[in-house]
C-alpha cells in the first residue's frame, strides 16, 4: 500500500473521543512511511501471517487500519491511552474494518511482563510509533526481544524532529542490528532485528523514595511509559501539603493518576480513606498499582483505566484531586485539561471539592470557575498555582 493508496483511509480518520481541533491531526507522515515499509516487509515474507503482526502505539488507527485495508487481519494491537483505543474502534466501525484486529491490554492484576507476553508471544513483525520517552522505548524493546519470535523484526517510526540518535542506542541494547531508513516527508523508520534475549529475570519498574513533608515519605514506582517516570512532579510537590485542608470524604478520586503519587499520599495520610485512581494510560495504571503496593495501601487504592471520569456517575464524588497534563502527544494543548475539569464538575456532588495544581501561566482559574464552581487560590510558587473549586449545584 503506497502513500497515495493510504490517502483516502487517512482522510477518513478522526480523533474522537479524544480532543479534536484544527491543529490536531489523526495521522502523520510517520504513519505513512511505517505502513509503506511494513507492507513491503509483509510482501517479501510470504510465510508471515497477520496473526504474527503486532502494532504498538497507534494513536487513532492509521497503522492498525492501514494494515487491515492492505489485507492483514488478526494482528494484535496495544495503544496506551484509552482515548486512542476508542478512536481506533470508532474509525474501524466507520471504515467497515471492525473485527480485523484485537486489542491487548493489561489484565486487572497483570504486570508489564504479562502484557508483553500476551501481546508479543509468537510475533514476527512489530510496527510501532516511536514513544516520546527513551525509558518507554527501552521497555518495549526489551519486551519484544524477550517474548516475540526469534526472528522478529521491529519497525519503529517517528517524525525526525522528535527522534534522536539515543533511540538507535536504546534499540541496540536489545537488538544487534539497528538501521535507519532514508528520510521521507520529515519522517524516518528504525528497523531493529536479531533480538538479544535478556538473561532470565526482569528488572522491576523504576522506583524512588521522596520526603513529601508532613513527616511522610513515599515510594514512587513507574514503568517507562508513565509520564514523568518515578519522579515527584514539582507541581504535585506543591499540592501535597495543601491537601490537609481538603474536606473529609469516604472516597477520593485521583484523576489522571500518573505514577500514583496523589492516590498513595491520600491513602497513607488518611487511614480510613479509599481512593479511586483513574487514568487513560495503561502504563499509568500499572505504575499506580505498583506505587500503592510499595506504600502498603494497595487494599485501599483501586486503579482503573478510564476516559476522564466517563465510568463515574454524576454527582457521586465529594473529593477529586488533579494535576492536569498540558500536552497531547507532542503537542502543547489545553484541551485535555478542560475536558478533565468538565468531567470533574459533572462527577462532584453538591459541596464537593476539586483540588488542582496547574502551571500558573495557563491561567485556568476562569475555566475552573465556569466548569466546576467557585474557585480560590490556596498556594502558589514561581511556576505553579494550587486551587480548590467547590461544586455548587443549582
């Protein structure tokens, strides 16, 4: 399938239910180049079947559905954000390509290694959008080398402006051959082959310990795909001591839980509190579960993958905490934060509170007033502002 053949399919793709805007696209030139190289690889390997193909990091279906349109069926697909998974399904239905592939996601009590096994066992071709994080790329390269077929080929593509020589080096830790394609339309594909099987035993997710004030210490853990890794985000550090002022509740929600810092802190500091941690990222859910276990509160922290708070009923929560992202992939965009504010306003009960920390230059207070309710500043430093918004239902 050439770039010209892909054009009608790409034109039909939408980002929904993810944020849609004129400057946010559902595909890019890296998708185009990856499909060109993948379909050529498939054509050259006559014995390679669709069930032996895996797609990692597809955002809205360009790779998954491009392969299906080229006649590849039965391929396994893993995409980290839930919004991307839902968008792929919606685009597949629109294009008449449903049931040509299957999603693989972590089980309720699974690990990164079990996800790798379910996704990659017997796989001979992996087609992947290069992740932003070298740690995430290292995780996936290790998993492919561990669980895929001995002769697996990994095709990893991206926009040149987001690529670095370090990506070749990271792939070289798990593959003895790494080659770069010629650049086309400002995109390039790295081809990794000759997997180097790691020694038995897999490293645990990264973990670090932090003094979070209030005479408390937290152990944070994270897989490579979790934004910020096992670090204490500086905005979160400012928010944590302010939470002693938050209202009492039987259940709190950590919206966009990331590595689980807020969820673990609430559970540790309030021994009777149960916490529901939500994130659309599968990597974040794995990390939050691990962080909760590391701090001895796994019995009171439940981590679920959700598109904002779509799984929670209106007016059902008394306390929500949030450190919203300000980017979507490689694009800085406020749309995701506004979506989270709106859903928090929907889910909060009358008198419920949203405690939020945000980059001060984004000036979110007016949006919080509009989408949640009366908002006051609780703390501020040169970079971040902490606010509490109170839901008032009329």
